[in-house]
C-alpha cells in the first residue's frame, strides 16, 4: 500500500505572522542602523576637519608663524583671459592646497573652491548635490573662523599698494602666536560658507530664539537674510544642534549649538555684543 505525503504550504495567517515578525525586526533595527550611519558620517567629517588642521599646522611652519590668510589679493583685477578676480580665499591658497595633497588652483582649470568629493562633509547636502568631475565645492561644507581676519574687528587687515596697476592688495591673516587659548578657539567648522563668525552662528534652520533660519537648499544668490558669507551648519543631529569643529590647536570634536552659537540674536546689536568664548581668537590684555 502506498502512502502519499502531501506538502503543506503556508496558510494566509502564517504568512501574515511571518511578515509581521519581519516588519517588527526591521522597525527595531532601523533606528540602530541610522544611528550607526550618522556616527560614521560624523567620524568621516571629523577626519576631514583634522586634515584641515594638519594643513594649517604645516602652513604655519612653512610661513614663519603666519596662518593661511582668509583672503589675499584684490577684487579689481582679473587674470588674463578670464573673468576670475585676482583674489583668493584660504582654500585657493596653493601652499595650503599642497599641504592637503590636492590639485593646485590656476585661473582656467575650474578648480576654484573645489576639492575631491571625499573631503567634504557627507552631510553637506548642497556640496554633494553640486559635485561634478572637478570635485565638490568646499565653501558649502567647511568654513574658516575669520572673526579676527577681516570679518570681525578687522584689526589684522593689511592693505598693500600695487603701484603697477593702481589697485590695492589685501592680506587678511594673523600669526599663530596671536591666538589665545587655542584648544578652546574655533578654527574650522561645518559651514555653508567659506568664512564663519559669531554674528551668524545661530542661523542654521530656525533657532530657538525665533530668528529666521536658513537651510542648505536655499538659493544663496537670492537669499534675503544678511549676506551669506559667514554661516555655520549644525548638521550632525536630527535636532540640528550638533556641529563638528577643529580648534586652533588641531584637535577636533563634536559640539552643541549652545556652546557655539551667539548668545544673543545674531541680527541685533554689534559684533562685540554677540561674543561667545569660542570665537574670540585674538589675545586681548585684560581678558582670560
């Protein structure tokens, strides 16, 4: 006598139970995976900032104590055969670019403000969106604290006459030994602009004070807030309250918005009224 064994498939109820279990496991695992991914992005960003700090240290050694200038050149002349002004921000100073081991900038190669894609913050949405074969634009990723080199009190702007062309040549920089408490003072940080300062240090998205915020998707050419030249970016948390920074002594860390942002409304008062300890780089007698 033959016995026939019939294979039994899943019933609808069993299938729904399996699907439910899988969905539950996914819902449990996803937050952990997202946190791990965010942590990896932050580590990569800190590594990039550390490279900037090391390049600065090398520059200081090479140029007798001078830090890379925030701006050098002038904004009147143009390079022959181009429309590019004879003016370079810190990122286009080739001595600094060589320290980063990236392609040097020349007026006609389209590399102005560009770095390899891996050198921008993974969470810098605008920088990554606008990347191309030439790389990504650094000014939408990291900014240089220029509070004491022309975007703050302006004490260290040097204007040199250019007799041959009748224009002035600016050099906005400072010596490394002028920075007080370097382990507590910001040098580079997550930013939307090539330069950063305390006045616009609380404008990333809508801050708690109710000051109009901005985000990385806005068009900087039509933005109606104060000029987009000094904005930091708090990218490293859902609440938009964490930022990666590199200090003047070269160490890097993740900081809270409350430890970086100006304590007062950035749109009100004077620059000195909005000071926080992390921004005041210059040695000032009578201050700690």
